[in-house]
């Protein structure tokens, strides 16, 4: 890779992204890094996504039907020319120095296969308390996990093209957990770095029920992502004590309903959940005060409950349906190097 400003291809998969795409593309084209091309992949949107992309100096790829984020990223790579691929979700707006900081880290460390960044404390669009909950939660988890890590998140991530060509494309059958599956492949070749100097503002889910439904859907793939998330140094969005306290609370409810002496158990386990992550609680208290911390804790519990229920559903599905999950369960992917074992 050239050390003199290698071309960076910013690849933006977009599906019905009219709300945020202008802010995303404006931030991509306002980078301090001098050598950039932007490729937008419109994944069969039904809103004005493609028209908005046409307002900017970028290449536009249009998928024939909604194929998912993995296929959109692969299509963007195929249409790009850069020595470095910077994957940017359409609901993220980068800080002006984000690409420059990511490129500097990659050039300084040839063994690094991916640099990705953190979400800012402030959302891209402030749509209320659910969005603030998600923004603060993910910001804290990413900042806490900064440094060498076993888990990449491709919402704002830079990968040298040579590494991508080695590892192969994203698994197009995965619309969730694609980050973990790809991280597993990267780790056989290079290491991954989470940098607090690569920052973007993220537009999060802003309504409770859709947010919980999204967490449920994503958690159905836990069986396939657990190996990556349990590695030493992996990114921990959900801490084990919180998951355990949530499981105990949910299990205690039917016991308490059937046996009156057990009535205090759900409340006791719920109280345990509330104090199981002191750094996170202190962060939220400092940022938003005691009243919001109470709200945050309640929504946080519901999120954990949705994730546990989704994980159980996914375990059942994976047991009964061999086509559920990554492509390797039914057929091998196209492999760049079969000797690497993926």
C-alpha cells in the first residue's frame, strides 16, 4: 500500500435512507483526508435514497432488489478503486478527521486488518429518549472497548483492499451478525483495532417496540456470533452479569406466580440487574441525571430480555433448519485461500 495518501473508497450501503443520507454523504465528502471516492449502493430503496445520492459527487450502484447490507457492501467494493475500503453506514455522519485517523493507523501498523471507530455521545438526529438510551449505551461500550479487539463493526470501518481480497466478501446470506462472521475471518490474517479517534454520529432507533424487535432479530444469530464475542478482548456490548440477572428475573416470574413465598425473587433479581454495571450507570448519571438513569435502566432491562428471547428463538431455528445462519452451514463460500480454513 502506498504511504502517500492511498485512495480511500468510502462505501455506503443504503436502504430507505432518505432521513440521514444527506448528512452521511456531506460528512464523507468533507473529510480532511485528500484522496477519497464515495460509492453509494442503493439497496432497492422505495424512498428518495437514489435521488439524494445523485445530489452528491459520488458513484451510485443500484441493486435490482433488496439483497441486504452484506451484498450491498460487496457491490460497493466491486465498483470502487481505492487501496483502502472505508465502510460507512448510511445513518452515520463522520467527524472531519475520521478517515485521516483511520488511514494513519493502518499505515503505521501493517499487521492491522481493520480499524473501526466509535459513535459520538450525541445522536445524528435527536428523536427522543429511546434514541438517547441507544446512543449512550453504544458510545460507552465502544469507548470502553477501545484498543486491540477481536470484534469489528463495519458501520465506520477501514480495511485495506488487499486484506479484503484475502478474506473474501461478506457472507451475503447474513443480514445480521455479519460483523462477527467477518471478524472471525480477519483474525486468521490480521488484528483489529477499535479507535476512539475515528468518530461518527449515529442515528439510532427512536421508538421502543421497533428497537426491541430489532434487538430480538439480531440476537437470533447469537449461536454463530458467540464464539467471536467470547474471545479475550472481544467487544462487549452486553455484559454477562446483566444477561444473567435478566435471565434470573424472567425465570423467577412464573415461579413467583405459582408459589407465593417466591414473590420477592423477581424484584430482587431486577434490583441486581440495576447495579450490575456500575461504570455504565455512573456514565449515564453523569451525562443525563438520576431521572434518566432510572428510565435508562428500565429500557436496558427490556433490551436484555428481548435479546435473550431472540437468542432462544435462534437456537431453536438453527437446530431445526440447517439453512438458518451463515453460508458455511449448507455450502462453502468462494474462498480466496482454502488453506486458511474458512
